[in-house]
C-alpha cells in the first residue's frame, strides 16, 4: 500500500503547490474515502479516517526547525508521557522532562529523570502529542542527581498514529541511530534528516553509560498541524492582542529597542546606566515617569530588575515587553497606565548580568542546560553576592544593642566587604550604589526556573538549618505584596497546575518565605530591606528559564497583569513629609510604626513612604536634634497611600549647640575636683 501510494503521488507532485493541499482522490477512489494532506518534506493519507505516514521528497529537504512541543514548559501534560517500564514512581515517565530538577535525596517523589525498570534495548519513552505533529528533532539529557550518573549514549526514534503500529526512522536502508549524551547535564540535540508527521513519538535507548542505567530527560521539537477541530488545543491556546516585539534580544538589540521606546515616548522615558559588567557592558536602565530624571517630592520610586542570573531570560524579555507596553498604552490614553506613570517614578533594569546572558543567548534556548550563563563573568552568583546584614543585626539583637547602640534598619555595610580585595562582582557594586542613590520604596527582581514569589528573610536565623520560616517584622505586608503578584498571575495559584520541579507552591498561594524554601545568606532581598527603605521580593516567572521565542507571547499574557498590579502596590500604606517649623524638609528623619520593629528614613527632601496593610497605626517621626512627634495614621482598603505629615521642632540642647557653633564658642569643661568644690560651696551658701 505504501509503495503504491508513493508511486501515485510522485506522478502528481508537479501539479501541487509545495505547501498545504487537501483534496479527495478522483472518482474511482472516492468509495475508499481517501483524503490526502501534503506539506513540504512529508505527506500522509487518511484512509477511512486512519492516517498512514508517508515521507515524500516534495520540496527541498532544508526546512525550518520546529520549536519545542512543551515538555520543559509543561504544555505537555503528565498523562501524555508514557514509558515501557519505570524503576520507581519518582523516576516515572512524568519526570522525563528536559531540565527538570531532582529533590535533594534519593527515593524522593520528585526525582530527576525517567529511568527504565530494566536496562535493555526494549525500553522506550513515549510522547503523545494528542494531534498530528510535524516532528523535526529530539533533545536529550541524563538524570539530574547528586548521587547517580545515568544517561543514554545512543537511541532510535519511532513514530505512530495509533500507538500500536510503529515505524522506525531510517535512512532508506537501515534504522537511524542518534548519538546521545556524554554526561548528564549538557543537552544534546539531534535533527531528523526529514520531518515526520505523526501523533506519537518514541525514544528507544540503544546504549547507555556503562556504570549507570537508562535514564533520560527529553524535549521534542515539533510543529502542530492545522486542525480547527482540535478542541483541546483551542481551549488551551493563549493569544495576545498586544502588538509588541515578542523575540529574544541580544545585548545590542536590547539597547536598540530601549532607544526606539525612548524615541516613541521621549516625554516619559529616560535611558541611563548604573555601571558596567565585568566584561565592560553597560548596565542600562530605563525610567518611566512624567518628569524623567527628577525625583518629585511625594512620588514613590519603584524598580523592576531582571537577569541577575544570565540564563534566566524570561524576566529580561518581560521587562522589555513592559517597557513597550507602557509607552504604547500611555500614548493611546490608557487611564490606568497614565495614572501609574504620572504618580510613580518607575525604573526598569532588564539585564543585571549581560555577560551571562550573552553566553546563554549564543547557545540558544534549548541547549543551555540549567546553569550555563547563570553566574557573572568572574563566577559570582549576583543575587547572593550582597553583604550578610542579617547576621550583623541578629548578633546586635542578641547583645541587646538594638536600639541603644544600633538601629533596626539601615544596617552599615562592613568594611571588609567594601575593600577592593573582596569577592564582590562589579555588577553587585553597581546595584548597591544605585539602590543607595535612589529612594526606592518597592522592588521586584524577576527570576526563572519556578513559579512562585519569595519574600524576606532569605536566610534562616538558626545556623545550620537549611529550611526554616524566618519572617521579617513586616511579614504581613510582605505576604500581601507576594500574593498581589501571585494571585493575578495566570498560573501561580492554579491548584491544578503541574509542579515545576519538586515543590507544589500552589498549595501556599504561589508564595513562600525565602528561608523556608532554602536558606541563602547575602541575598538582594534581605540587603534591600536591611540597608535601604525598599521592600524587595523575587518573582520566579516560569518553569522554563529560557523559553522558546514562540512562547513569549503566552508568557507575557501570564505575567502582564501581575507586573502592573505589583507596581500599583507602591501606593499602599502611608506617605508624607517631615519638616521643621520653617517648612524645610528634614532628610534622614526616622519613621517608626508602633508594633513593627523596623524603621525607615526620609529621603533628601524629607518625604517618606511606609508600606502598610489597612489598619490604624501609631506613627512617630524623630531626627537627631529634633523632638519626636507621634500621631495616629489610618490606612484604608482603597488604593492610594494615606497622607501623614509631621512637623518637628528643635530640642533646646540642639539649639544651644547650634548657637555655640555659630559663634565658635565651646562649653567650659572644668575638672571633676573643681566641679565638686563648686557644688559644696553652693550648698554652704544655701544656693
């Protein structure tokens, strides 16, 4: 049947276009209900609704590579994955996804690959695409494990439309055997000589690491065939109406795109850089504000950063999309965006680690593995490269130095950290200088590889404990801020979504205290909270660190509302100005909230913003040389910070010191014996 059909098709090929054609055969064959579809490089026949695969040299064999069908990004459900056998549940077919990460211990329910129950050439790993798909290639990895070394070194590929009858990919005379992995982490891609259309695809291991077992993590490259009757696909399809640049941008392309946005919206944008990377690339930021370049008294400052880990690129592209979106929506008169721009000074820093990104970008989204490009050029994890201020504060609290000898906020950076010999990345130093220069109120750093929002503290208070709930004094507002992002994300709080790797964060509303996930000293979030006024959180915006370009539009839809809602939270709580009796703003005045053991300070003009949940608070303003003033400030449920201004006066002692300094006079310091003699003389005289 197959040979006869191919001969017939060959005679008719010149009459057909090189792309899609669909028609019924001539009258003699209508009673057999043949229907044929043709695409470049392949074809198939429907015989009484049963498709038979044909490989047809209809056009040039060079074709565009298809994107991943979605094992890593979780578009493919667990029940679409099958295997010949399984070593145990934690190593089942549902774990055979590219870049999936294992738990810390063996026998975990969430282990790092599919592993066959037996090591022989009869084993297979199968994917049901649930629709006819043009398969073009396979990407494989070994098992993610700290304890085992398992990977497949060669394999065959098989196809079927009914999961019973299988055809092995061959070169005409013999089955093709593809080279697999040489170690367990670096992905290896194999492209088929010609595309093959089918519903099912199997990977059949032929050899494996001699001291290991048959274990694989897999991604399949394939293009779904047009099928308007496929309800499952239409139901799960996410389409965006935003006309944005949905693609991955190199460093030069990112810089050019920022320039284009600046030229489109010159009145509300400004491009600047905060420093340079280790290789000399500038760290570009874009400001979005109705008065770019100026801090307006009473207007809070917000920041988004991304790309601290260079291979976690989704956050980078989301900020570039957000930048375009806000410019276009502002120009179109979107009142929500106009209000944000006019009432907030917004800073977007899309690529903190451009050196790492360039390494990942050069290899490509499917081949970077889990770690390539993560670190700075000098091998430093920027997100955890900040000074450990937690230990300094907690040690002072244990000695009861707080608040007599040390404040509970704006903890000083230790001298050793600021020395030139310290292992501090240039990017980290640039971030710290930026964070201390700008009076940021709220910030979010976008990361990848998970779907969760984490909030401080990121380090456990108990030494040697890997996971422990370690809340800040502002735990309630941090939890709200995290939930505001997670709850408006399309997937984070979905109880039915699949776990990315090993932990079901949806059970915790898509949020978690950083230290109860895994402890990390010197995180950007903890530093921001303890050194500056800014409350910083981490948004892990996707299971796939480096999603394929074709997934960017859907990821934008997943995150767009969350990005906007989180920015709006900068207007939650109280705000005001601390002035003296002459109406001058007082910088570095301390704002304390009764019951919350963490203070903030006013900016250079005396203005401040204090993030708080709805409620009534006793707030105190004080400054060196001034009397303290307290008042009640009420925070409502509606969006918009409550105005709570303070006017504080100078203390008598500070006025005396000021006068004496003005006239260059110093108080007379008498010896203790002389002071005692004067005191006894006054007592004798009755004075």
